[in-house]
C-alpha cells in the first residue's frame, strides 16, 4: 500500500503555501510533518484527502487503501451516542466479517467455484485480520481505556461531553477503524500524560502508514521513523531519516556545513578581490631591456599585459559568479544579552508578589498568591488547563490588574514578556515597526540586527502584524525581547507555533540567560530540560514540587 504525491502546489492569491511538494508514504512508514505555524502542514493533509483542491498535483493511492484523517477541529457528533459512533467506526470491520460468513456459506453451495471462492476468502480474511477483527471487542476496550474515555456510558450523547472528551473520542474512533493510512493533525491535543504515553506505544506498534503533524518533540521521538520539513521560505519539502533526535542532529550538521561553506566563500572572495587589485602591479619583470632593443621590449610588454588582463578577467568572472549566487551568511545564534548587573539589586528581589487574588464571574482563580523572584531564579509553573497560569503571568507583566494584592518590581528590573497568543503585538503595525517600537538606535542598526538573527528576511519587514502567522508573531516577540535586553523573562507556552530550528535556538538562549525566568509550558521536552523550580498552580494556590 502506498501513497505517491508529486508536484503538489497551492497558493492563496500571491501567497504561496506549498511549492512542487513530493512525497511517498507506504506500509510501515511513520512520518512526522513539521514546520513553522502557518507554513502549510494542515493544508497539505487536506489536499491529500481532497478537502482542499491543490493548484496542481499528481496523487496516486494504491487501490482500495483506506485513509483515516484526524483534523485539528471537526464538526460535531449530532445526536449520536458513544455506542453509535463506535458502531460507525467499526462498520468496515463488521462488513468484512459478514463477507467472510457469506463466503463460507457459498463454499458449501457452490463446490464448482470453490477455487475462486477460496481466493476471495483468503483476501477478505487477510483484510479482516489486518483490521484486528478477531479481537475486536478487546481492541474497543483497549482503545477507549487508553485514551481515557472508557468511563463514558455507551448511551451518552457525545455532544454532551467536554471538549477534551470529544477530541479523544474522535481519535479513538479513528484508531478503531484500523485504516491502512493515518493522517493525523496534532493528535496529542487534549491528551493527559497517561493517554499520551499510551498513544505513543499504540502508534509505534501499528502497521498503518502514518503522516503526523505534531509540535510535540517527545511524541515524534517515540513514534516516527522519518521527518518531512516544510521550509518556511521555499515552501518545499525536505526529508530526514529517523526520529526527532536524528532530525535535530542532521540539522546541526547542515548548519556546520553551511558555516564552513560560507567561511570558504568569504576567503575566496577576499583572495579574488586582492588578486584583481594587485595583479596589474606585479610587472616588475617588465623592465626596459639593457641593450635598448625596443622591439623585443614592446613584444614582452604586450605578452605580459595580455597575461595580466587574462588573469584579471578570470578573477573578475569567478567573483561575478560567486556574487550572483552567494552562500548566504548563516544567522547568528539567538542570545539574550540582558541588561543585568546582580550588584545593582543590592540583595533585593527583581519581583515581589504579595497576596494576589483574581476572580472571574465569581470563580476565584488566584487565592492570596505570594512569592519572591530572585535575580537568577528559574521557575516553571504547571497545572491543568484553565487553572489560571496565563492569568498569573499577565498580572506579573502588568497587563492585567489583580483584584487584590500587589506586584512590586525593583527599579533595575527590565521585563520581557512572551504572551501565549501574541496579543501584545499591535495588529496595525508593520513587523519592523512592532520590533523597534521604543528601542534606541537608528533604523538601519535595527534592521541589521533583526536580519542577522535569521528570524526574518528583508521582504518580511513591511508585512502587517495582522497578516502574520502565529509562528511569525512569536518570532517578532522573541526578537523584540532580545533587543529590549530584559533581565526578567515571563514566557507563556514559548514553544508554541515556531519551527523546531528556531525553537532549539531559543531554548539554548534561555539556558544561558543570566537573569530570572518564569515559564508556563506543557511541552514535555521543554520541561525536562528546564533546570529550576517547578510550581504547580492548583485550586488558586502555588505548590512547590521541586
């Protein structure tokens, strides 16, 4: 079974999303599809199932292959009960079982056609076994339990379930159908730690081909055996063998080769320019002849000038070819150059939180929250969705006032805040104006610094914030926080939206940041690498875990 795609392109107006994309997906292949938010991952999946029509494409699918597609958002379940959706999910398996019973009856009634019937029976039996028909009841309980929805009564209307329960029911129904090919768009959304670990094991053991969009690096490490990356600038696909760690190592080697190629090019340019400049002067051997033979002298002079001209021309031509298609300068590593002098705090704290309380609609989110933040504190705040983690960071950042209590900042504290949905950026500003607002320095200085980071290209600078993807907005926030030289960072789900290469560079910069960091994150890899205290926000109060 195999899916083959070639020359798939998709544009919206003048905006190219996918350009001449090609891929193959066959039995046993589990491929992670990665790239910055808004780069076209979901669009590609929708093109493959025909929900979106590509501008051009050649798509070939093995006959009778069944595709299971999990979208990030889906329509409701109408008036269906959990039992109804289970039966709908396993209907193809039930049909195979009925076909087997039918063929078994025909064997006795049509002995003359036994050979043909046996061939059909063998084909049907193989499909039935592939779909897990023999242990269907066990599989139903296993999948429902693994995804944390086995407790729901079969007669319950699915529409009455919570958003997370409905998402897990959708995923469970997709897995129960045992499709030949799975196209999964962020399947880890709404899963708790236990369900996530179960799904990783289930997919790793599955024989279905898979194309998985996920921002969860740990999940990709456990499930996929290849990575496809959509380039943010070229809109093309590039394939990497292995899981996420193998992809990360390949990207590291790519950057090392890029640095070597750029250094080699710069040295070559320097040598060529030097040669062009001095070649014509190196004619000391072309002195007037001692015997005064002007004819011989003029002949030698002409030969020398011809040789020099040829050398200069060759050097100029080589330089022209390099400059026509140069190896671009690799972006500088992201570094938080904080305005940080521990002595300036003189034993005091950058941030003091005293008795903060906050309620919405009568529901108390924060109850008398108090703590102090040291100059080099590392604090990771975790907790269930909706408990108030983002609210707390908004209050600390001064974006939202508390109902009671106070936030005291030291005069030397320079705050950098990355909010979860990038709402701090004015949608009417251009990218460049949003970046440099309030910063000292000339326009050219700011452009040089921003472009050297590799986060954006020159053509991006005049785009409006409102027209940017979530990933591009996050990069503006990161670039601006670096430029502000903050010495206290508040970062809310910082790993959302951005491509993995930028994410890894950003996390490396955080690790060497000399000031204090307060982070909220659900990203397992970010949490594992975060060296600091872990606080859980539960029932309005902070509890220290480590």
